[in-house]
C-alpha cells in the first residue's frame, strides 16, 4: 500500500507542478480530478516476492470506449468517467503551451521521479 501511495502522490505532484491541475486520491486506487473523473490508474502486483507496478496517466487518450456502458472503470458506478490531461487543459484554455507527447511526458516523468527518489545517475534514460 505504501508504494501505491507514493506513486499516487507523485502523479498528483506532477500534475500540479507542470500542468497546474489539482487532483487527489479517494477510497479507490488511482488519481482523481474529483470523485467522478479519474485521470490516472495505478496497479501493483506482488508475486513470489517480486513487485510489479504500472501507471497509466491519461494524457491524450481516446476515452470514448472507457466512458461507454461496455466498460466499467475498476468496478465503480457508471457515472465515473476517465478524463485526460488534454481535456482538462482545454477546459482551462492552456493546451497550446504544453508538450503532451508521450516522449515529452515520459521524459518528464522519469526525470522528476528520479529526482524524488534521489537517483542522480540517469544516463540510461533519455532525459533532455
């Protein structure tokens, strides 16, 4: 649960610092804009003493399938929806000034997480 909390809090920090987006956690895993709009999913698996984790930050995803009646977000009520960073920035009128490419976000994510964890040698990552 501690790793999950660290990852969620890191995504909240990243969204606030680089996109001026306020987000939060609630009783369900992931990062939420409010109680009905999820912007990031997080999964952690422990198997034979090996931990695997995954983070899905919705940047510019087509959410039509996720928000349809055929898909249930993490077993939550149907009024819960997936939202993207692009949608939130468009509502604020701020998309033109942000790099929302997968490479740009991945670079930013790796750089900031490395810094947060105190990792200074990032030569194996493509960080600009």
